[in-house]
């Protein structure tokens, strides 16, 4: 087996090591993945609304400061 590893080029070794590492990963269940996706979407929507509001207020304050 050591001879086989020596004969692999860099690309082959990269992919075989990547597959080996991916087998060690603790993958989430479907339910966990759905729950985490919903959390990410809710946070994205909240942050989008928050940043939009901050932008709107900052724009009005800047217009007030510049007298526009």
C-alpha cells in the first residue's frame, strides 16, 4: 500500500485525502439542516431590515446636515 501512495501524483493524493476527511465529518440530520437553514434565513431577513432602516435614517440625517 505504501508503494501505491508513492505513485499517486499531487492531484490524486489531494482527492483521496479529501474523501478520507469527508468521511470523518459529523453530518447534520435532515431535520437539523432544515432548522439551521430557517435560522439563517430569519437572521438574514432581520439583518436586512435592520440595515435598511439604519441606511434610511442615516440618509435622512445626512440630508438634514447638508441642508438638502
